[in-house]
């Protein structure tokens, strides 16, 4: 087969909800993959799931195991309803899962969303668990979307995703890495205003930059590390958030300072990948942060590169699309994780398979 109808599923660290996209993927004569979105939705997490997911890293092994199973069943049920609502069928489900632990230095990156449960619920062959093999091979296990960026968005110099964390990929240099925390920290401040997120960056626009806080954040050691590199919630708790908490700064000023900090680090990365001259570069920006007008304005003010924000569907569902492709590559036993992106010992064919794949090969 060179044409697949795939349900790609993504749950990001910002815990906005479950992104589900039904896409048709077809390999073209150049060996790249063309895509068509057929339908897409975000299923917002009810408060019980938001609490379960956020607290799971502190629970015992039995609770963890049960949650993995129940969450897989929940994903399966959401997929079933989605397909029924849009009258669609799928050859494959490819689910990233939800990250609970990300400690590549300890050979650990764990995403829940049991593939057996997804397959048993939907009856559709399922691929999950994309990060584990790369981490065992000494890699970061993240970010993984860079290979999909090469296949589907290679006409751009770089792809920047402003999700829970900001990550960037550059096809010409065969590089991808996590840049800085993004929506995961902005949403924390937004909740202090009883908002889930900062709509259009309005809170940030009402504040002023605290340059002492900005300077200390920009001096965090992670930003001096060579890539490949990646970030997790654990790092935010240990290295990032204590700095923010230590400043008695009005919360709207903290929001604006964090927005500028993200923009500075993103643009530092763009400059590095442009060898110091970004003026001719085109940056393709997706993820929830692409809707944050203040953040986009700050990024544009710090770089000479052209910042391109595509349609809302691609902005919201590009990562679900990317994992759909990674699943197809896994089914075909083709490399879907690049060592140049993650720092592992070698490229790998990653992902666990559940169900009967005989009709897909």
C-alpha cells in the first residue's frame, strides 16, 4: 500500500485535550508523503482526566497501570465516536499517548494510552509507544516530528511548533530539538486569572517585562547545551518554575516576561540554525502558541526570518498528522526516528503494534 487512511492522535503536555485527525497519506513519486485532512477535532479533557493525568507521576504502580488501560480505552472511545460522527473509516490508528515521565538521562520516557485497549475498543490496527526504543538507544526520545516535517513541509527552512514545549526542526541540517517551555508555563499563569489560556495574548499585552526575571530565565543552563536535547515537566519543576516563583512580580508582568523569554529563545535557535543570518529563512509555525498574537509579535520582533502561520487546522493538528505518518512508516518497517534529531546510537523503526496488520503491508 502507498495510500492510507489514518487516525492520528496526540495529547500534549499543556493538557488542552485529545487531538484527533483523520488524514489520507499517499506517497508520491519523490518518496515524500502528501496529506489530506478529512476531519479533525480536539476533545477537551474533563476535569477528572486533567487531574488524573497531572497527578499520575505521583501515584503507585497499580494506579499507574489502571490509568494506562483506562486512558487507552478512553482514547479508543473518542476515536470511535469521531469516526461515527464523520462517517469515516480508518486503516490505522497512530497514537502518541500522554507523557507522564520524560527522563532520557535515566533511559526513561513513558507515554500512557495502552495500545491493546485502543485496538480492542476500535478494532483498528494501532501503533503506540514511539519514544521508548530511541531512549533505550541513548537518545532523547524527542522531538519526533522532524522526520514528518521533512516529508510534508520540506519547502520551509524550519518548522517551529509552539506547544506545551516549543520545538524546532531544520531539514537541511537534519536537526530537531526542544527549545524552551511554552504553553505549559503560559497556561499556568493564565489559570491565575481563571482562564485556561491567554486568549490572543491579551494578558501578556497588558503587562510589562520584568528584565531581572527575563535575564535570569535566559541564563538557565539548558539554553547553552548542544542539541540534540529535550525537555520534560520534571525539568520545569526543578529548574524553571522556582525562578518564576521567586519574583514578587505582578502576574500580568510575569506573563509578558515569559512571552518575551520564549520569543528570545526561539529566535536564538533560528539564528543558530541560520548560521547567523535568518533574513532569507522561512519559518513554519504551528501549535497552540501560533494563535497567541503577543507571542507571534514578540518572535517577529526578535528575528529577520519570515514567520508563516498556516491554516488553523494545520496549526492545531500538525502533530497528530505527524504521528499518523510515523505510524505508517512503522507499519512499513521504515525508519521513523532519526538519530540526528534525538542523539541516539542509530536511526530506528519505533512503535509498538497491536492488531492484524496483514492488510496494510
